[in-house]
C-alpha cells in the first residue's frame, strides 16, 4: 500500500493539507509527480487542487522543452568521491551508507547534509535548497522512508544549532523521482567544497539558506 493510500479521509485534514499546494510549488514537480498528485486529489475530492494540477500541466506543455537534468560541464573539474567517503572526511559516519543523506558529527554535534547540486536555486545573491517537505497527497514518498525521517531529524537539530554543513552531490536526476530517493546516475560528492548554511522552517518545509552559490574549492558562508 502506498503512502498516499494511507492518508486519513477526514475532510478537515484533507482541506488543510490540500491548501498547502500553491501554483509555484506544484510547478516545481515533474510531470509524473503532478499527474500522481492530481489523481490523489481527485480520489479525495479535492477539486481545486486537481484543477490546479491540470493548469500547471497545460502550461508545461506550451513551455519550451527542458534539457535533461544533469550537472553542468563545469562540474567535471571537481574532485568527486563517494558519499560515504565525503562524510567521513567531515568526521561523520553515516547510519546507512547506501541511503543516508546526512549525519551528526560526534566531535561537536554538528549536522552535515548532502545536497543535490542541481536542485540549488539562487536569487538576489541568496541560495536556497529544499531539504525536507511533508508527503502531501503522496507527492513525496521519500519523506516517509527511513532516510527521509532521518533528514527531518537532522533539519530540526540544525534549526536548534543555528547552522549546518552541506556537501554537494553531482549526477543526473531521474524524471519523476527525488534524487535523494533514486537518480539516473550519481557521479559523486565534491570533495573540495563545503557549504555553511542556516536551516529555515517555512510553513511545514525545511530549507537550507546561504549567501552565494559556491565555486569548487571554496567554503560558502551562511547568511
């Protein structure tokens, strides 16, 4: 049974969760995810959300075709290593080397998280990265998996601490999947770049925020 099938059917819950979806947020999803969200909305009689999904899908069909989501050629110069080795280089041993995307350094309690490099957005000199969001209407199943629950705990701890460290992961995303869950190809983690960021709670979502997009080999300081 999928996580979407387990959602409560109470009307108050449905309406409050459905209202969390804005046009901008739906537009960030892949076409496959939007279709799944629309199907779940229709099953739960959330007609407004289903209509919103239709509108976003229609807009996407008229937009210029996007190129495959993969790392830019400039990243080829980076020294890339495995995720496990990258974390060990920061003094963190992952709970699950194959699934974990973060850990806590025992020496000082700092949180270190892996970030998919191509998912970083930048505006007015500020970089943002969505670390964790709830699995509303089954759109983010990774959230409910062990690695997703671990990420949530790391986000909460980072908020309490006031900062966290980030490692950049490069590869090619798989359409319709969060790269944290499944990717077409993972090339590795940049061994020369560490991001220092703050974690902000925006509604029900946790975001990493820092001052500028880093170049290979430099530390990016949080705002």
